[in-house]
C-alpha cells in the first residue's frame, strides 16, 4: 500500500489575521521552503494552488525571486492554476474565468509554470459548472473536499453541459500525521487504515500540511512516496470506478469534520452585494463599452479593477468569516474597483461622443439625457436619472428621440452644489437643483438613445408623497398590503391569488460566521404595519409601507434563548408595478440595531411542489424542498443540513419566480404553500464557536467579530414574476442585475439619436471584453436553458473565430449572422477581429 505524500501549505491570504500580517509570515515561509528544497529536505512543495501567494511574498522579498523561479522550473515548486482560491459559489462564472486568466498573466510575469490540477479543496462546496470552467483551460482534474460525496474517494465529476473532470475527494489538512517523527509511523498507519475504507486499491494521497504551516520533512524509513499532485493524478486517472459519476454541484452532507458551512452564504451580506455590483459594473458596462470605444489603453485599468475584485474572492474574504479588519479592507477594495470601473465607463462614453461631465452653466431650457442598454437585445425597463438645472428652474416634460412625450415621475428635488473637474476642465462648483426623475425607457440592443427634458423657469414641483391606502391595480395585477407588511397579488388574467409575498420572518441566531444556529428557545417575529401610502402615475403604481419589527436586542447570557430586552427596527418597504412590466419590484430598507438574528423574506406560491429551481453560473439546478433546518447532529464533528443553497440571480417554484442578484442565500421550504425564502440579514458576533447545536465542533478560531452583527443600513431588492420559463427568467434576471442606465449629458449637448450595437438572438452574452493578448475582442455566448438553441449575432463587423475559455486555439471561423448551435447550458467563446 503506497502513500503518495504532497508537501504543501494552505495559505488563507486573510482570515484570523489581516492580509499584511499573514503576508509577513508568508514571506518567511517561502524563504524556509526554498531553504528546504535547496538542502533536499523536501523533494517538492505545493504553494497552495494560487499564484497570489508567490506574488505577495515576492512583492516584499524580491531577493527570493530567482530561487523561486529556479525551483519552479525544476518542478520542485508548484503554484496555481488559480490566481486566488475563491469561494467558487459566491462569484460569477466570469469571475472564475478571470481568476484563471489572471493566474496565467501573473505566472508569466514571475517566470513560473502553472500547476495543471484544478485545486480547490477548502472551498465551502463546489459549483456545478466548475468542471466546465476547468476544461475550458485545458484542466481535466479537480481536487475537491467540502461538499463532495463522502462515499467516493475518486469520481468523474460532470457539469450540466457534459464537461467532465477526474475528481479526487481528499481533505487537505493532515499536518499532524508526519508532524512528529516519533509518532509518524503510528499516525501514518491510522491514516492508511482510514483511507483504505474509501479506496482499497490505493495509492493513497496524503496532503502533508495545513493552514499557514511550514512543512516538516518526511521522517526517515517510512513507506511513502514524495511527489506532486499531477504525479498522483497520473497514477489514479484510470482507476476511477465506471459507476462513480457525479453531476452538478457538490454540496453533499459531509462526514466527520467535513463541513460545508452554508451560513457563509449570508454572513455579512453587504460583501456579497458589493461583489455583485462590482462584477456587474465590469462585465456589463466597463468591458463592453471599452471594446465599443476601441480604448486599448484601458486594458491595464480593467485588469487592475478585476485584480481588486479577485482579491476579495477567497472564501474567508467574500464569505465574511474573517476578523473585522479583513472585511473593512474588503469594502475598500470593492470601492476602489467601482471607482476604476466608473472611470472607464465615463471615458468610453466620452470617446463615443457622450460627455456625461456636467461642467459649465447649468441648463435653463433643455437637458439632454442618454439611456444606455448593456444587453444584446432591445430592452425596456425602469430608468432613474438625476437632472441638474439652474436654480429657479424645474423639469417640465420629457420626450424621446422621436419627440414623443414620455411620462415621468418626480422622485426627489434638492438644491445641490455641483462640482466638476477633469484634465481638460478647470475645477468649478455651480449651484443647481437636482431633480431625480423616473420613467420607463427603451434602448436599442447594445446601444443607446436620447431623451430630452424640457426645463422651464419656476419653482420645482413637490414629489408626490402618496395618499393613504393599501391597494393598487395596474395591467391586470392588484396588489394589497397586509397587516404583517406582506403583499397579496391578484392576477386577473389567471384568477390566481398569492398572499404573503415578501413576508419578513425574524428568528434568533446563536451561530457564528460559518453556521446559522437557532437558539434552543427561539422566537419568530413578523413586522406590524404602521402606515401605507399609494402612489399612482402613468409610470408606476407603488405602495410604500412603514412597519415595525419588534425584536429581541440579542441573546441571553448563556446563548440558549433570545433576550428579554427589545429594540424596534423601523422598516421601509415598497412594492412597485411599473407600466408594461410583468414584474413586482419589492424593496426593503432599515437600520439594523439588533444582534444575533436572521431575517428572511418569504415568497410562497399557490401550487404544490416538491422541488425548486435556481440558476448557477451557467446552468440551472433543481433542488428538493426541505424543512428550514435538518436534524441536529448528535455526535461531535458533524453539521445539520441548513437547507439553504447558493443562487446566482433567480429561483423558481411552479408559478412563481424571484429575482435577487446580490442576495445569494435562498431556501426552498416545503409545506402546504411552498415558499422561497431569501435571506436579507444574518447577524452574528463570533468568527467561530465550539458550542453550537447545528455544528458540533469549531470551524475556526473562537474570536469575536462584532462587525458581523451588521449594525448598518440593510437594503434588499427582489423582483417577483409569475412567468417561470427558463429563457424568460434568464432575460429578466440579466435586466435586473444590470438595468438600463441613464445620464444627463453636459449642458449644451443635444439628445443623441438611437444607436445600436451588438445584438444576439437565442442566447445571452456572458462576456464582451478585450482579448487577453490584445488581438481583437472576446465574445462569449451562453445558453441559459435546458433546451438546444440557435444563436445569431448581429451588429458587429468582422468574423468570429472560436476559441476556448482561455482564449486559445481556433475551431473555425463563423460569419456574423450565421447560425451558432448551442446545446443545453452551453457556452461558446469567440475571438472577434
């Protein structure tokens, strides 16, 4: 029986220490590893599957660069294939692709060869589309652990599109086996005995290392082989049982100490929302507009913005399960990425003749507005824009590019000093009146169109504060608010009545940043309606609700129940029906001043169901409806099934769908009226605790994290649809993720005529970006449905040469307008020259 030993470290860039504190230790580790490799004490060393470890260390220890390169060139030191070890479920598919692309750039810059194993064992579950992404980069193997089916030591893992990799299910944390030479033989025998129950024929993989640990050499005289992960996979590639096939996500209940840690889907939700916003800004706006404007000089800034987003992608970062200092830095990184992305959008629009810099005398007669559409299809939807006028003036009416009047609502009016400065604009501040207006606009595929706001002298109108009322009707839908601040929707066309939409449910949470844990004595609380006002215009019908959520202030001292002290959380909830839009727009805002609790918004259907569907990166998954929490474990080292699951942007029950990009934790709850529960807040105060009921062991250091209580303004937005067709939901989710944008143009500019761009029928656009090597543009198409489809591309000049996700190779040239077949959930990538 052979044990294949791979010396490694698992390096969380930031976790129970901030990044710079860990980096100082990382530099020491890299020097120590180089010394051990030089002396022959280690045959090889795996630097944790991510190039950022090498980049971080060499940034502060450039004197180690030559030694690192020499060991890597000799095959003794392995890095990659990732740039960072991301939580693969909480980031977009494009984020995963950019991660692997960034690793190639960093490895080239450092003079390193990338490892060829899809290494990601410590992620908190693995998404269904990971085999597809790995195969797109020529990687046909994956090392996984959390969430992998415990019964399989090796298996063939397939994405829903059919892409497959050879997967090994192996825990990465085994430092104690070889830590002490005296006990190593006995511990190694125990390790082999444990592994033989999973794969009796061997060879066995022992990952000799753990979190932030320097390696110990192999004790003399042991029957073990030192090697690499690639060497191990070469030995077992043909030893995967034919019936060991797993399709879809890996979120199976684990065996002893193999936790999925599902609570991380909702810990510090503000990070998930910030990540979704940054990804959308780069994927839907900055990259396509940079391509459209032909701004080759912007590639460096685009990569810089993506690097900032990627630095927040590791599981201990985006999952919110680090010390508070880490997540303050995360917010700063997201803010920086947004700053760069918005600058790129502004500059691209300027190159395209759309100057959004409001310099000069404020308008007194007309304000030009441009509405931009990031989607490759003609798109209509709600638009909100701030129009700045000179003092003593107001917006009188709005017309489209053809001069046709367009109804609008005045939402806000404010006297606002407006500052503007740029390379070609002297810094200046002008007094203005800001008018925030809302309307339903429409723009050509991949393009833009102009609107003109007539400005007249006079005092601004007062925004409509609404009238007391609890019901509105529009386009065959009637919406009524209940005493618990939930809404009943009546659809006259189908005769359906759906009560309880958006019903907020607050429960206690005695858990930590990893795990939701209801206290032994819990209390479920729902809001009490305080006031409701209706707003009806040609643009929208809306109910604005003020409600109170009277909740315990926290937990009792022994954490077994919710405290007797109470706080009232004043809620503002709105439900809007936009003209011509078959969707309920539900929003929530409140300041959280309570601790140790979870709030979910429930959206029940009126149709029996046993399963629910949701989108993931490039596929749709069907999951069983469950109880809110599975049975509590009776033995140490196990966790309960939390029932929640990661969702990219939409989830659906029969007859009801919710769109909630940025709110990735959703639960399909069984019952007489099956419901989708979207988590909008989870507030806890500990990184990890060893005394939970839902997880019977610690998952990290027992450190206080008071900022994980999320005492801040909480905002959530959910779309509700009755249409559950896959293609329709994919389009609606894309529009909700990246709605139409509008800008006022510089005073003196005219409203632009309609201008089209990229148009795609039969598929979604996943990426439109500058090619990695600078030669042309990368276009990625995606079929978001389970049916075969034919895509057609228009609005471009040139031909499409197919390539892989790594933007390598060429599988033939397709003329624009030609049929492009796409199988179920298929992605196809092209280079446009």
